[in-house]
């Protein structure tokens, strides 16, 4: 059954899904080295879902460093 267009949220899912598809689980097992070639795709072991953490803004540090350099230059003159 599909979801009505009026009930869909714009932009899709905004948070991390807590369930992976079988293909995604196999890909992650391959990356971790826990997948043997020829292994059955049924009864897969559990896989930890990686959550994306938003990075901190670094612009303030760069701006602060630039302001400090300007302050030092004005002090020297």
C-alpha cells in the first residue's frame, strides 16, 4: 500500500533509519570483513547502524584567527 501524496513529508526522511535492507547489511558486512563468499543471504548477523553526526562549524575558528591576526597587526603599528 502506498502513502498518499498529502501525507508525505517534503525532502523524505530527515533522520537516520534504524533498519537496513538486506543489500545494505551485506555491503556493510563486506566492508567489515565479516562476509564470506558463498554465504547464505538469509539469517544475516546483526549490523550496527552508523549514525551521521553533523560536523561543527569551523568558520568561527577561521574568522577568530583572522581577527586575532588583524588585532596583532594593529598593535604592532
